[in-house]
């Protein structure tokens, strides 16, 4: 931590460290009866409240103390969104240990790599992930014990997993008498690895301070706008950037929490939304695709759902319009990344926009939005020179702030900052009002004759065609222009459109020289562990593709 000069006259306010345990203490004391509802891996619905959650978190904290877990030790989880996972969030970080949430969608080899790299001491996991644990246990010599998040009768009879315990036994064996320790707020609280689309995954190590500040800021009205009036269903997983901080910001605000467990299909989500009167949700665009298809096919409406945050990849304007115009759900388009805890920007309007017409409002809202206080951003050219905020000039997006990494865990990759700024790897424009729009990830940009073509714009046009469900645009080799865009598109079930018709649809919607040179229809797009389209896989698959213009 850097040290700053001290004034001869320091402020005289209480210096209470910002600790994660204070969130669950607060929720217990002031919102104790507010509900936490979970669809369990076992299939049924579990309900309890913040007071009961706090009690069980303290029992688990006692259990860790008994196992010899010390401050700074890493405890891993491989789990869905659910109440036991929430208890682990508080028991681990609240004790001063570090919660390492692992993405179970990664390859087992990568999971073992991450667990060893983090030097995890215990691993908590949902029943679903027993096969993964069986595959990695012998490759993770540092893990002293495994806690399966279930009752004893669910434990496998003949498992070779060393020191395997049932979560409910661990809870039952411990007292709820536990006083959360007070320590420096800059202590590490949780660890998330990036999904490693390039090279090995790298760890972002959050602190108590950064987590609390992120929880405050992300709750603001122009952020996620989380309140005690909300019933919050995080679709975004707790194993991916802490479900965008909702397991912290919901208790901070006393919101009802609804966890979907493993059932993320449209039907299960819809039922939970309706049963639990969900008002607010958050997830990546691919999840909404499933939910919206189910709702449309069955001619349904939402009765309580008012607002959703969509991020992780660009939210197509067509999806935003459908949610708003057909279902009355307001969409907040947000941007961030693992290295940013994750929230950087969110798209909401200003007072001066009130009288704009719907299309003008929509064109502002489809940008990735404004920074939250606490984050600063700029765009620069390749030489590091700052570029103008005119909404047109695009450049490399750099950020800094209290919940943005200073360096990766174990200093992997060395000094990653550029003059104190973190390079996001995204290419963006910023307009005169400070609204940022992502054009592309720098590694996905198509470089045609020395100029850049942003793929997000092209994909947004493609998915606004009534016959197209999903689309991805990649650059493929062209002898004259180096690279030209190839559009890979998935048709909606039963819908028809020809290559020529689809290309014609782009006319007037993008600059002529941006038009894709070719279209290939495919059955599905490869998705990574966090629900994003794997463009590197597509580039590999289509690297020999011969463009008709070549
Ligand atoms: P990874 O581990 O793949 O980096 P993250 O979830 O941290 O996973 O991904 C962050 C990246 O996701 C950002 O740098 C950006 O490229 C992309 N991203 C996130 N939100 C948006 C958005 N709203 N629009 C476009 N891209 C986004």
C-alpha cells in the first residue's frame, strides 16, 4: 500500500475498518427477517432469512478456526448461487481468510492449476461438481480437506477424495458463538481468476476495503440501484467476479435475495422470477436469450420484474428494446471486468435527456455508460496519448480506481499498469457527456487496410434481423486488406434468411467498407466459461476460410 503525507491536523472521526463481516452483521441486525430463497441442487426450494444466514456463517467460521485456518489462508469454492455459498462468502472472508471462487465451467486441468496456484487449503463444493473434485483431488496436494455442500446422506460411499466432509455435519458440530475479528481493511478478502482466454488464468485479489467501496458505489441509483424494496435474483454466478458484487450489495441494502442454483434455463428462471416476485436481476446477454425465448414461445409476461443489468459482453440493442418495449423491463447496460471487481460503468440517462425521443434515449442507453464515482477512465492511442471525448475517436481504454487491481496475484505478468492506469484491453469511444462505448476487445478488432472495424456494431446489426438469434464477427485473412470481416450467424429455430438477404440488411446501417465480406450460418457459437462467445476458437476454426472477395 502506498503511503501519503499526513496532515498535522487529522480528522477526528472514528476509524472503523471496512470489513465484509459488517455487511452480514448489518443485514442480520436491521433486515434480519428479509428472505434469502434458493433453488437447491437437491431440486427443492430453500428459504430462510439474513439472521439465520448470519448464524450459520458464524458456525462455519468456528469450523474453519477449528481446522486451523488462519488469516490470509485461501479457501476455495466450486458452487452455484445458493445460500450455502453465501454463508461461505461471509464465513471465509469474515474470518480474515480469502474466499477463492473457482469457475466450474473451466477444464479440470485449469481448475487444478488455479487451486494449486492459489494454494487453496480447503475446497467447498456443490454435489454437481463431485466428478470435477474426483478428477482434481490427486493433483491438488495442498488441499487438506473437501466439504461437500449437502447433508451427510448425500456423501458418496466409496469416494477416494481425502478428508471428505458433509457441509451440514460441519455446521451442526459448531457453535454460533463467534465474534468477527477486526483487522486492517486492506487485508485480502477474495480471489477471482480471469477466464484466461489468453495464456494461464491470472488472479485478481480483492480487499475488504475495495469490496465495501464497490458495494456502496454499485448500489447507487445510476449503478445497479439495489434497495430494500428489491427482490434480487443474480443470474450472474457467484463463481464469476462475485456475482457482480450482489452477495455484498444485497445485504448492505437489505434486499431479498433469490438464488437460482444450477437451473439457469428459461423455464426455471421464469418460474422463480414469478414465485419470488423478483424485481431486479443481472446477467450476461446469452442468459437473457434463453429466458426471452421461453417467455415468447409461451406467450408469457413478467408480473414483478422491473429492471435488469446486462453486461459481460455487449447487450445487443435489439434485446434491450424487446425487454423494454415488450416486457416493460428497464435494461441498464453495464461494463466491467474481473480486474475491476467488476463494475466500471453503467448506462442511465441524465435530467437533460428527459425530453429526447425514444430513439435518441435508446442510442444513449445502448452505450456501456458512465463511470461510477471511484472509477476514472481515459482513451489513448498506441503511443499512450490521450484521445478526445467526441463519441467518435476510439482508442485503448484505461482505468484507475479504488476497486481496480494494482497488480495480479503473485505479481503474475509483473507491472501491468501504464503510468498508474490499468489497460483494460478494450477499445472504446467516450462522448462529450462522459458516456463510454466499447467498440471491441483489442484482440478481436478487425484490421482492414490499416483501419479498424469494430465487431460489436456488426453483430448488433446482425442480431436485429428477425431471423438471426446470435452472431459473431471475426477477421479472416485477405490478400489485399490483411483482414476482412466474416460474419458467423445462428438462425432462430424455424427462421429462414439467405446470405445475400442478410448482407443486404446491413445496407445503410454501417459504413460500406465495414460490410462483412461473407456470411456462414452455423448451428451454435462456442461459449466460454463465463458465457461469452469464444472468438479465438472461431478464428482458429475459420482461419482457412476463403472469402469470395479474396
Ligand atoms: P475475462 O476473464 O474474460 O476477462 P471478464 O468477465 O473479466 O472476463 O471480462 C471482461 C471483459 O468483458 C471486458 O474487458 C470487455 O471486453 C467485456 N465486457 C464486459 N462488459 C461488456 C459490455 N457491456 N459490452 C462489451 N463488452 C463487455
